[in-house]
C-alpha cells in the first residue's frame, strides 16, 4: 500500500502535479463549466499531439497530458463499465 507521500510523488511523476490540484483546476476552468469534461479531455489530448510535433519532442510532457486525460476519463465516469 502506498503512503500519502508515495502517492503524491507518483502523481507528480505521472501527471506533473497532484491529482487534487489538477481536478480543482479543471473544475474551475471556463471550458469545464461551459462544455463539460469531454472538451477538457479533448484539449489535453490535442496539447499532447502538438507537443509531439516539435522539432525536439517534449515526450514527457505529452505522456503526462495523456495520463491526465485518462485520469479525467475515469474520474468523470466516461469509461464504459463492463
């Protein structure tokens, strides 16, 4: 079982910030308020694609944006249940 500190370190490695900070930022965003979580997720995925196109790819940033999008999909129950 992970300690709270281990969990925070993992979240920073995976997302670039703590999950709670990301969720707070997302839910406070105008995009979330006007268009919902789907548009926020699409924006993170678009940003990841853009970063992959740079002459010096920012692959870690892209990976973190994709991880955030996956976390948001599950957090907002947008993944079909079996």
